[in-house]
């Protein structure tokens, strides 16, 4: 009788422990629910942090005015992209960069850009546009911080810049106006490629904002020709684009990398075709168009540089032609802008019997490859041929004009030579 009794006592001692173990256990679905809740809470916290630290940021723009007593005004400062202008602007920008990159605002400072260099009774003066990024908060406090840092630096002898006391030297600007100013310089686009860049026929899609001066000339929403923005209200194109449709009210200009959707559109106010152009010839194939309303410059839309009449165009120089033209002869037009790298070919070579047999005049540029390959094609007419100079500044040297087939051996593209018409362009547009 002893053993059963002991057994019952043992069981009674063990049962509470077993019951306790069962009541403290969690079922798998409950564990999964808890984990999901924890992950959700963490995701919300992380999302809020990302939003407030990254997305809840706002750009702030200020224009500051400075005196530069150590430098005398030089008329070359008013010549866009002259060496004197570029060197001084670079010196000023580097000074501003140094001031803010070593300040408490170093993580908020984005960039600066010299707006102008001007002469005054007090010597050389300049206006500089400053761009910052902060969480959305009190703009007055931000302006005070920017002003305090500049004021402290300008009062010392460490900087060649001094505050222009004749003006409210720090003025806030709205985003649209500021971005227009920041992008008002000409010729800033993609980086100049290396000379060893592979040639791919028939070109390849252009990166967004690589060629911000490229425009599409359209009738009824259909792409007809290309054009090039040379100011906030003027474009250059080919005269032959208007052989059939001369009424400016029929035309619309589209900007952006894609035809649909377009980034920006403008109506055309007037079209001026060169007075010596004749439809049955290729000479004087140039026209200017005035927009009905000026464009607002941005990273994606701004002007190319126009070359002076003596701008050198040397054989073998790499250049780019861009457009929405057909990928093959009689082919369809792509929706996305394409680019093709070509090189300048001397007119003597292009006038050989095996090439164009004397049809290339001094007012034309021959560009492409005698072996064929990269070339402009139907629908690219009126578009730009550009080349880069020092500091990756792009100049419009040609306008897509004519050629035989697309990318055919011994038949490179022919372009209206912009330098030959520089005086005509200035007469028509005052640019």
C-alpha cells in the first residue's frame, strides 16, 4: 500500500508545475502577431525619422551682395565664359564654399553661384546666390544664421570679399526665381565624354537633363523637327522645317527628354527664315523662332552657348547630335531623346567625288564617320550639333540640315555652320 500512496503524492506535487508550464506558453500565431506588431511600430518610427530627416527638407535661397576692393573691374568680366570671368567666378565660389563648409551650416549648405560681376563707384561688386537645405521651420531664423556667418567672416581680414553696405546684402528668393537664376548660364549639360567612347548605331537614349536646350517642334502634337534653345525666348532651327507650314500659330514647342509627357510647352510667336534660303537648295538653311512666352530655366531646361564667329571647328573634334528622329531610314520616331557621338570631317574630305562631290559649301559642317554608323536621321532636322570646350561648357556649332540616307558609308551628315551665321543671328535676336 505504500507505493501507490507515494505515487499519488508525487503526482500531486508535479501537477501544479505542469499546469503552470501550460498556462505560460504562447501559441505560434500569438508569437507571430507580437513580432508583426513590433516590426510595424519600428517601421513607423523609422519612416517618421526618414521623413523628418530627409523628405521634410526644404530648399532656401538667398542672394548676397559683396564688394571686392582688391580687384579692379575688367570689361572681360561681362563676356560670358571669358577666362577672366570664369576665373574670378571660380575664386568667389570657392571662397563662399570654404566659409560655409567650415561653419555650423556645413551639412545644410548646397552650393553658391555668382550671378553677376558689376562695376560701381566703390569698385567691383558681385551678387552671389546661395542654396541651403533645412527641415521646414522658421525661415527668419535660418536667414539670421546665414547672415551671422557671413557677417563674422567678412569683418575679418581673412576674406577678400566684403559686405556691400549700400544694399540689403542678404535677400531671400523664391525657388522658381532662384532656380531660373542658377540655370541662367549657357552650355551646362552632360559631362564631356572620353574620346574612346564606343560608337553605337543608331545612337542611344539620352540621360535626363543631359541636353537641356533640345526642343521638339510640333504640329497638332506630332513631332516634326528639332530646335535649340539659345535664350529664354529664342530658338534656332533649320529653314527647311518650314517649307510647308510657315504660320507660327500652327507650331508648338515641347521641352524635356520625352515627347510624351512633355516637361514644358510653349506656343510660337514668330518664325524668321533666312532671306536667302530657297527650298530647292541646301544653302542658308537656318531659322529663328520666338516663343510667345519666355521659358523658366531649370536643371532640365536651359540654353546652349552660341559660339563667336571665330570659334574654331577642327576636323576630328568630337561632337554630339541629338533628337527624336527615326532610328533607321523611314523608321518610327522614338519617344525618348537620343544622342549620337560624331566627329567633325573637313569639307575637303566631304567634297570628294566618293562622298558629296563638291556639294558641301563653307556655310556647312560635315560630321559623322566615313565608315558610316552614328548619324542624324529623318526628324532630327533643325536639331543641335554641339561640342564641349573647357570646363564642360557646350556650344552649338551646327544645325541638322541634310544628308543622304542615315549612317550610310561615305555619306556623313551635313549641318548648317552656326559660326557662319553669327551676325545674322545677332541681327534677328540681339543675342
